[in-house]
């Protein structure tokens, strides 16, 4: 994508912004889907791009545009959790469901990628969010804890739960 | 954001169609032979099944991009107004509860109502649940989004909020002594409204 489109969009050119949108749509939507689930992904994707439009004037080019956009997208998604009051509940409510899912019979799927995506969709919300932020997006536990307003210990335990469930699910599908 | 992760993200972004991140964070990594690593590496991004652009385009024109620094004069004006409200409430809190009697005012004997409170005048509701919830929500948005605002703007907002809170506190203290004072009740309601307005304005600036 030409860098010029970002500059034009920052100056209010919606046609240029539409090109920026199309260039980054799959990645933003993929991030939203992995972090928040398929039901919320479309709406969150729209929220992210509206926020990008509002904040484009503050992008100074100190980092790559994609890096800036990624950080902003994660913030928008985490803010949604907090605004809906679900940030803590996502972690407190996970409890027993995790163990049940670990032993759930798995459907047979040949594709590894589809396997992981499907398994992610069945994870408890808190475990899924932490797994995606840590193992896919590369955030540290202290960063995750700060953003989600939980303790680093909660982040670690949710990550290990998620890994346990996902390994069991992937193993069952082999 | 640490350099190592920035590098990973940038590398991921350089390969369209791949996941944004490129693997576990350094503080709790997966083993190199863990099957999850291969599965994460195989994750791909897919576009949505419906066209999201029309919905985004409609929302773009509801709030145009704007410069935060342009609003500082507005915030300064708000600060002046708030100071005026605060000063007014302070004066009321310290003034005698009855209207001042000037030499031109004829002195008349009037019957005092029994008891310290006039029951026909309702005191403003300090604990209105909707108001408290709205303030809490907006304060949360401000905490979440404050980092996106210019530090000078944040400073002005915080100073204004402190001034309003002081005005609210003074009005409440004055009303404790004279609960039926309609003037104080009116100022209290006004200060509450100003606090809500300022928080809404600040949340709007921060993009919340």
C-alpha cells in the first residue's frame, strides 16, 4: 500500500482511507476474530477503522504504520471488553468450563490452521484473549495484565489453560 | 512497546496474509517442538463475509478528525466558568443563610416555619444512580484514553475536574447547614451538570 494513502487519509481523503482499509482489513478482522470471537469481529473491525480515521492525524511516522495500527486495534478491542464490563468477568467465569472443553470430543479436520482457529473459537473468552495476546501477538504477561486489568498471575494461568485445551484439541484431531 | 516485539510485529506486517504477531512473547515461550507453534504459524487472516465499508463510511463523517490542541482555549474558558461557579458557591456557603437586609429594606415581622427544613423544597439528589454511573463511565473512558491526549490538555482537564469537585463539596457542606436553600441546590445541580459536560467533552476529545 502506498504510504501516500495514509498521508491523504490523514488529511480527510476518504477514498484514500478506503484503500488503507482494504489493505489492512484481513489483518484487523483476523485480530478481532481471534481476540473477541467471530460474533464480535465485524463490529470491532468497524470500530477499529473508525478509530483509525479519528486518530490518523496523530500518526507521526515514528513507527511503521502497521505497527501503530496494530497497537490501536488491540486497544480498541480491549477497551470494548472494559466498557462492557466484561474484562474481569471473562476471567472469573472461565473456571470449570475449561476442564470440560479439554475433554470434549473433537471433530475431525485435516487443516492445521482451521484446527487452531476452530479450537480458539471454543475456548473460554478469558483464555482465548490471553492466548492470542501472548502467543500470537507477542504481548508479555505484565502488559496483558495491565491492559485487561487483571494480575500477571491470572494472565499466566489463563495462558496455560488455553495451551492445555488447545493441545488436547489439536491432538485429538490428528 | 519493547523493541523485540516491535521487530516481530513489523516483520509480521511485512508479510501480508500472515498473523500480525509472529510467535509467543519472550517471558513464557512455547517449546520449539510444541505443535502449537506450527499451528500458530499456520494461522491466516481472512476478510469478513460481508462488506463492512459502508457502515464505516457512514460513521466517518459523524466525527471528523480534529486536533486536540485546538480545544485548549475551550478548556481554558471552561476553567474560567468553573472558577466562577466555585467562587459563587463558596460565597454562598460562607454568607448568612438569609438575604442581606439593606437600609432600604423594610423590616417586617414574619412567622418562621417550624423546624430547620422547609419540606416543600426538595434537596438536590446527590446520589442519583444514573448520574454517578455516567460520571464513573466517563472517568473510566478518560483513564483508558488519557494517553492519547496531549499532556497539557490532560492537565487542564484534571485541574477543571478538581475545581468542580471542590465546588460540589462546598455546595454539599453548605446544604448540610441549610438543606432547603434553593439557591444552593440550584448551584449544586449546575456544578453537577458542568462536571458531566466537562467529562463528556474530555471523553470526546480522547475518542471514547
